[in-house]
């Protein structure tokens, strides 16, 4: 199961109704939680007991939502306006999402224009859909849909090793043949990070906190898009080379154990390696490819030919046995061959 986000483009009247419904939804959920706190148990209510001008499907959903959150957290207050629908009350078209709204005083299933890429629509079409949540982020209305996908059958006996880095975001090496592919542009990513860091510094001097938040969101969206594209390229490369398994580095705790200093340490802390790994993992799972996490210790120092460890100071790896290659390629090859 994963959650996909889709940008909505409602017309003015639809946006006004979404705003009204989301505010009423969260207000009524808070009323139920406060009642549960005062009575020391969640009240037995149905949609008929909710006195609000919203569709009955939303009344049922807000009761479930409030009950679930009260059971999980006890005393809580909902602040962010939202709407939720179960999978029986909405549908997804190529360019729109349809769900019940109050239009002209009547509840009617309304089509809201949505930005759905072709690849994502194919995934939604062949998957089992879960709940739909509607929220507003900044100036945009967003739809979040839970998607349950079944892995396709892919029979591949090869192994692809992936070394993640900063200068080289990802290097893939096929274990059997040593075929190598470099993915992404680390220098471009670092340039992007520096650009937004300088923008934040300038805005910070002017005390423009909202602008800084918007800059952070924009940077995160750009990096997420880059990671989505990289992960898709890596998984496609694995399929093309008949690799049924992808070996990834187990990098948990790397920020605490790293000995990097200065700007290199700062780059490491802004490096979205976990996000990229998780994207590779779920995209591989959708295609029936297994993702396995490998301990990356000394993989960039160990010679793939003789097993000797050599310290590397630049991007070139040289061993006394005569073997030489790119340092990240050596790491990816050792990761691929690790059992």
C-alpha cells in the first residue's frame, strides 16, 4: 500500500465549497472528540445526529475519523481542514476525480479537474483504491489516495547493485556482467541546494518567514521529482538487464557515524538517500523485483578481484593487483555480489 498525491484544479465555486465542507468536517470531528472526552467514552452517533449541511457520506467518514483518532491519541484537537471519502464514494478519470459535493443545495457527485500523469493513471486503473483525502496545501487543493497494488510476476535471475552517493547520486552494476550505468547529476543537485540555501539566507535577513517556508516546500518538491525519475530509471534498467533483485545500501544512522566535515557534512545532511531508496523499493515491488538492503561497510575500498582493501582519496580506485575503476562503480559491484 502507498499513497499517491494528485493536484486538483477546481473552479471558483468548487474551491469555495471544498473550503466550506473541509472546515465543517473538522469542526464536527472536534465536537465529537470533545464529547467523548467529557463522557469518557466515544458517543454512539450516526449521520442523522450530525447537524451540519454536508453530504451524509462525509458525516459517516468524520464519525469514523474522530473515533479512530480519539482511540489512538485520546484527547486531541484537529486543526487542519480536510475531507475524506471511502473508495465506494469516489472515482478517478484520466483528467478528473469525482466525489460528492453540495452544489446548488443538493448532494451530487462532482468532477474536479485533476493533474494525473499517464503513468500514474495506469497504476490507479489496475490497482485497488483505498480512501481519498482532500486537503489544501498552500494555494493548491491536493487529493491523497491510498493505493493497494499487487506485484507483477517478473522472473529475472540477475542482481543489480546500486551505490548511492552525493557526486554520483546512483551507480548501478549488474553482478554477472559488470555492466554499469551512472544515474543522475550530483553537481546539478548540489548547485540546486546552494541556490535555495542562499535564497533562505537572504529572506532570513529580511524576516520573511512565510517566503522561507514556501522556498523549502519548492525545494523539497523538486528533489522529490528528481528522486522519482532516478528510481524509475534504476528499476527500468534492472528489468532491461533481467535483474530480479536489486541490492541497496543499508544507510540507517549514516549521519551519526559519518566522519565528514564542513560543506561535505552539510551536503550529507541534505542528501535524500532514504527517500530515493524507498522510491526504488516500492517501484521495484510493483514490478515483482525484490529489493534487498546490504551492509555497505568497506564496499568502496575492497577490490572486486583480489579482495584487498585500499583507501581511496579521489574518484579513481586503484589496487596493487592491477585492478582500477571508478570508486562508486567498485562499491556498486561489491554491493551486487554481496550475499
